[in-house]
C-alpha cells in the first residue's frame, strides 16, 4: 500500500484516481505525518460493502462457517454426481 501526503494527493488526484481504479491498489493519504484517509477503487469499495453486509447476517455467517467445516472434513458432493441426478 502506497502512502502519500495530502499535498501530493491534491496535486495528483486525477492520476491517483485513475491508477487506483486500474490497479485496485489502495493509497493512504497522510496529513501532518499521520494516516488520515484511504483512496480505494469502486471495485474494492463494493467488495468491502458486500463483505460487511454478509457479516451483519449472523445466520449467513453460521452457514458459511458450517460449509467451510464440511469442506475441511471432506463432506462434499461432486458436481458431476449432482448433474446426473
């Protein structure tokens, strides 16, 4: 993750936005030597918002955890077996 100061961010905002959108790399913006903000792509933002929504739904989180445990134990069904039915 790249860190730049606010003055540099102001001077290069168009390029930073373009680069962030194209590379999905985050840019930390510092003010007076302290990290204050982060510039992220819309794709990354959307992913974060989706993750937050999933984590808010405790029943969904429990299903994901249970499914992950099933996979770890090898308790799975082959897709080809499902298709034949």
